[in-house]
C-alpha cells in the first residue's frame, strides 16, 4: 500500500509531470508564473481543485455513471464538477485573501478549462485507480503542477534582470525557458520500471 | 427514449445539486462589494478599451470608488459619463477636454514620392522595418492601416494612401497612437481646427523634394500669427493649442498647405 502511494507520488510529480511532460495546463503555467508568490497561490488552488475533483469525479463515475451505463457522459459531468469546484475555490479565495484573488485574476476561473484538471480525473478512471489512489494522484499531480510552475516562476524572476536579445524579449524567452525545464524533467523518464 | 431521459435527469440532477451547494457556499463566503462599484461600472460605456489606463471598465470603476483616480478618466464616455460617475460618488465632475486622434501627415500618394515598390506584408510596422518604409519621407504615413486595425470604433480609414480619422466617430481611446510605428497620431483638442500636418524632421529642402505638402520650416505662419500660438520645434512649426483661436491666418499663408482646416466628419 505504502509502496503504491510512493510510486503514485514519484510518477505524478516527476515522471509524468502534467505541465512539463504531458503538456497539459500550459495556460496558467505561462500566465501566472511571473512571480513566485502568485505561482505558489495558483499551485495551491490547483492542488485543491485537482484533489477534490478527483474525489468527486471518482464517486460520480463509480456510483452514478458506471451503474447506469452512462459512461459517455463522462466529459460533460466531469466538467460540471470541476466548474462547480472552481467556483467554490474562487469564493473562498475572495473571502480569505483579496490580494491573492487579484493577483490570480482571470487565471483563477480559467482553472475550469484547465485541461490538467480534467486530464487527471479521466486518467484516474482509465487507470482503474481505487478511491484513495485517485485522490492522492489528484493531489500529487497538483503538487507536480506547483513544482513546475514555481520552478519556472523562479527562472522568470531571474530572467527579468538578465540581458535578453531584443527579438526574444517577453514570451519568446519564456517559452524557450519552459522547453529547457521540460527537457530537464525528461531526465526522470525510466526512473520507475 | 428512456436512456436519454435518464441521461438528462442525471446531468440536470448533478447540476441542481452543485447549484444548491454553490448558492449555500456563496452565502457562507459572502464578500461585501461596495455597491458604488456596480453603479459606476453600469455608468461606464463598457468598451473595455483601456484608454483610462486600467485593464478594463471594471478596473477603472474599482479605482474610482477607492478614490485613486478622478471621475473624468473615461475619454470614451465623455462629460456625460463623468457627470454620472461624479453624481454616484457625490463629488464635483471635472471637465473633459474632448480630444480626437489626428494623423499628422498629409502626404497622399499623389503628392509624395516613393523610395521603392513595397510588396511585403500589409502592415506599417513591417513596412517601416525596411529602410524605414517605402515613402521617400521617412516620417510619413505608410497607409497600411495598423491604426485602422487598432481602432475599436471604426473611426479610421485609408484615403489616398494615408490614414484619416473620422473625428465624429473617434472616442480618443488612444489605441491608434500606440499602433502607429511612425508616431504620427496625436490626440488633439477637437475644437482646434488647424494642425501642422507634418512630422518630418528633415531639413526644409529635403522635405520639399520628398513631398509637396510637408512643413518646410519657412516660418511664415509664425510671423502671421497674432496670438503667439505658433513656434518652431526643430524643423517644424508647432501650434500651441491653448493659444490657438482658429483664426485661419496660418493656413492661408502656408506655401505647402501643411496647415489645413481639419474637417473629417462622416
């Protein structure tokens, strides 16, 4: 049991990192990675949404969809679940931390359409994970997302003071840095057999 | 048929469940929003053009209520909206000078010379990368319409190879000013009819050889102006709009017709 949890952790955070290996959830990865602080905030929000979404979608899938033979409604209902959860996160954040709420801006509601969240839910079902592993996989995938976005935000903060060729200023150099981070993460491939 | 009904029932049931849950959460996590923000937002035109310096009308409305900015910060809404906002905030409305964008170049293709035949991308920015554009005058309007694309209000047209602003439609949001790679567009008081329609920093003789309607710096307008409103600024005559009285003398003496009556209504 402990072993499978550890394997889930390592594979979700490092080997199959959602952002830099599976290339899901790139929008907030590029959008909210200007400052480490907002990146951490975004990461925590995504961990929360991914964990909860994994739990709720697992329940919806096994208790409702599978029993009634309505598997084809998977995408629709999952998005419904995610949208509701994101709305909840938005309300909680607005109440608890105005500063973070403003810093995340449009990217907070955009978690709804963050394919990494939908991706983790669907992959949980496809891999036939049980409830515990599903939830943990969701949380760990969120941790992987946070790791990637915080690392990248650190790089971008450094980039601001670096001398960048004029034609690469702004997003081009960010994309190049992102590709290098991605290359670095590819080093984890083959860590687990 | 039954299958479909079950599917519909399941999805709407889930939706209802989440809806009820969320409305309960909304009560629990309710945040008090200053109702003046909503009122100010409703008074604004909602173009989200960014002319006020904020990301959109929402940002400006919040800043007004927080007292960071004046109530007359929306050039699109003009005095009318400024008064409404001032009424909501309970302060005196400040006057807005109605400005409109003006493209300060008269060099239509028929009166200006070309350096080369440009066949590239239809964009002023692209054209200006190539030996500062195809016009012989490196300061002139290239007429590919980057400003037209930037204008949300459909107020700019390309006529005779140069951009012209239809002042009745212009809301002075300033997006075209940013879009012009030659820096030819300025926001100028709408009531002032005369402008020096040239930005050439070349010497008079060079300007003259490039374009028939450029300002050659002859200073005749300066001598004739009774209101001390025109002065030299480098190689160009420059009108001080605070002093200009629309008396039209400068326009009459200008040998190249660089100072012209602005009448670009619809």
